[in-house]
């Protein structure tokens, strides 16, 4: 069994039994980002085999300075989204479904065509491949004993805090929507808790998408038609402290919700 498979075996066991993720043993701990992604892809196969469904999309993390400062990681990172973790409009999470949940306010896109490899994608060049956009919430979980001590490669291997994406109504005629100027807000039990703009996500949410396309192509995992990508949080993650109704909104695009009981 390869080091990536051994890491995935441990991470899958922790995920499926809701145990906190501890530091991986030295013989399977990913030493760099490439090793982290190899373990992540192996983890996706194991979770799919356990009934969590195939990977249907991606999340991008650390796309804003506020999130990079919070996590102590200076570059974007990516994680997979499985079919069982993609919700429409609203989701509910029972007690025990997460350890230390949080929410992030994001703009998601759905790809209309496979992305070509061998090219350097940019925010402009990737636009024709976007079939629709939507307001989205990423539900995250600090399921780590000490995420700063684990380091970026292990966090990448574990899909970087990912729990779920709640996807709002998709807008197909989106080309006139000003993504950098978009205002995103988070709410907890109706109380505003955070606000940001699309430009906070690497200057443009499609710049984050282009980063992902280039990174995955280099890993021989090119983006495919139909995949959903949550492009990164416009605001600092909002950690939740108990049962509540959490909502995120992209003004002019939509609002989604998740209840934690």
C-alpha cells in the first residue's frame, strides 16, 4: 500500500467515525502539496466506496488574505466535494454530524464544458466554460486536534475542512453579473455576522477558478463539465457555537441556509 493510500485509510476512518484528525504517522504523512493531493484523491475513492458518492465538484480554500492569515497558509488550496455533500438551497445537520462546524459565504460555478489542459487559464479565458453561477455556503468542520500543527499537506489530504456545499438557485445568464463587486454576507439566527466582496477572492472569483483549473491539470485531474466549484469565502469563516440557523447571501444572486440542531 502506498503512502497516499495509508494516509487515506486513516483519514477515511476518522471521517466515517467522526473522530478528530490527529497527526499522521511519519511513514504516510504527506511531505508536500503534491503528496497531499495524492492522498486526497485516494481518500475520495475510499469515501465513495463507503457510500458517500462520487466526487462531483471542488472547493477552494485560502483565496482571501483574511483566510490565509487565519490559517497561516499563503496560497490557495483545494478539496473535493462528494455527491452526498452537495445540497440544494437548504441543509440540516443533526447533532454529532460535525465536531466544530463553521460556515463560509461563497460564489459557486458549474462548468458547462471540460477544461482543456496544456494551457494557462486566466479569469478571462475561463469565462466561456462557466455554464452558471450561484450563491453558496460551504459548511466546514474544524475536525483537527491542532490544524496549524498538521500543516497544509495534511489539511489538503483531508479536503481542507470540507463538510458540504449548499448551492443556491443557479443563474445561467450570468455574464452581466459583476462578480468582483458582489456583496456576500453571513447570518446566524438572523443576525449579520460578516460581509465581504467578490474582489476579496483573489481579485475575482474566476481567478480562483482559473487557479484551480491550472493546479488540477498539473495533477492530471482536469476540471470536467458538470462539476460544481465553490470558489472561496468572501468573509472570514463563522464558527458556530451551538444549535442555530445559519445563512449566507450573495446580494442579487441568492441566499441559502443550513440548520444545525
